[in-house]
């Protein structure tokens, strides 16, 4: 009875390894927040946005004034000068180009709009990195749970082996069953090693995404569950608002509209002021000056061809980008619908594992274990029952990993 009680308790206990570790448990939200703040690729986009905003200040700048000095109407050396006034003049000149305010404002709006495109592109990259971090985090959870399950399995198989070794001298077991159990135990050790390697891979992947030193000691929150209830979104306007790649196209179209306005502003004239002061080099001539104002004529047919062609070409580019936007939304709508249906099916499969398949196999294992404790079953039968239960629990973990992958992809499509 004492041996039977021990066997029964060993089959029912859910054993876990209590690791003495200083590892900090980090939540998924903390991981995503750190990726957003510290990932080098995203920091590069932040600097690019700052650079574009700084560049926009140049839009209202004028050309530097021109200052010159020289001679005016001065005879070449060696020529005969009949009068002193024929010696010419010393000339000082000042010239300033004055751009049209309308052109400056159009340029400022154009340059100021370019940073919005980079901002949306940053969101596109962050969405990719966020999905990668989520998948790595969920896989890390699955591998930790797999490691716990394998550790439990190893503990129970070790107990089976000890029991078989005790029974064998009393002719209550076979040597082949002992060898078979030892083989299963070695297989579990190999599985534990590969599982630990996989967990380390996901950990280091997250460390890279978070820009943390590889030696940082962290553990995932194994109690985390992905979304339970998912509401499908197929509304076109909602998809357009959620997708940063669609918003990037919209911002690019805005930039093109500003570029059109900038090109149309080329039809506005620019101005130029010039002042010349002349001091005579000889006697008998007064000091003189020249003041001149000039205006460009960009509406001249030979000059207007350039900006008119630019305006027309940009309009075609805008139409092309609008078609790209419609294509993206249409594709996303189809993918979201498919992912939603797959998530629902996978949830039902997991429910079957939890409510039907695993409970039935657990009852089968308990029954065989009780029969073995009463000497009505052999150790190979117990091993087969345990392996069936253990393999099914591992299959459930694989199905849970597939479920997480579907959820991550779904969230990535909707940028949640």
C-alpha cells in the first residue's frame, strides 16, 4: 500500500523546478516600451525626423548680399589722357536678391511636410519590430513551459526507473523495460537541452531588440495569455487609420501636393536690388551712383515649361500612389478576414485539448498507473500511457505557439 500510494502521488503531482535565480521577470509591455525607446533603428529615424525639421528652417532664408569694389571707365595703362576726368572712377557695388514671399512660404510648407513621411516610416518599422518582439516573447514563454513539462516528465520517468529497478530483483519487472525507461530518460535530457537552447535564442533576440547587454538576466511572464476574444475589423476607413504604411502614403501624397504648390509658385517673380557708388579718380567729375531694381519674368513661355511639366508629372504620381493605397487596404482586409477565421479555429482546437483530449489521456495514464501499482500492468504500458499524455501536452504547446503566431500577425496587420 505504501508503494502504491507513492506511485499514485508521483503520477498526480505537477512538479516544477524552483530555480534559485536573480533573474528579473519582464512583462511584454515593458519589452515593447523599451524597443520603442532604445532600439537603434528607431532612434535613427528619430534623428532623421529631427534633421528634416531642422532643414525646414532654410526655406525662408535669402541669398547672401553681394558686395564688390573695382574701377569704372578706367583707361588701359599707357593710353594718353587729355583731361583729368578721363581717369575713370573707383566703384563700390552692393547687390541683394529678394525672393518672392509666396515662393518662400511654399518651400517652407514642402520641407516641413517631409518629416511626417519619416515619422510614418518609423511607425512602419516599429510595427515590424514590435511583431518580432511579441513573437520572440511568446515563443520564449512556450519554451519555458515546455521546459517545465519536460522537467516534470523527467522526474516521473526517473521515479518509474527507480521503481522498476527495485521490482526487478523480485521478478516483478523485466530488464528490457528498465533499458527502455533509461532510453526515454536520455531522450528527455536531449529535449531539455534543445529547449534551453531555443529559449536562449529567443532571449538574446529580445535583448538585441531592446538594445540590452546579452548578459542581462531576464525571464518572461509565463502567466501571460494572448488575446482571448478578437473582434474582426474590415472597415476600410478604420484600416486606413490603423495602418502606418497607408498613412505614410497619405503623408507622401501631402508632400506631393505641397511640391505642386511649390512648383506653381515658380510662376511668381523674384526681385533684385543693386546700388553702385562711383568716386572719380581725377579732378573735375562729381561722385555718381546707380540704383537699379530688377524683376524676373518666370511666366515667359521658354521659362514656364519646366514648372508646368513638374506640376503635371506630380499629378500622375499622386494618382499612382492613391491606387497603391487602395491596393494595400484591399489586401489587408483579405488577410485580416483569413487570420480571424484561423484564430477562431485554433481557439477551438485548444479548447478540445483542454476539455477533452488531455483529460481523457490523463485518466488513461492514472488508470494504467494504478494497475501497475497493483501488479496488473507492466512498466512498458505505463511508459506508453505517459508518453501519449506527454506527447499530447507538447502538441498542445505547439498548437499554442501557432495560435500566438496568428495573434501576432493579426495584431501586426492592424498595428495594435
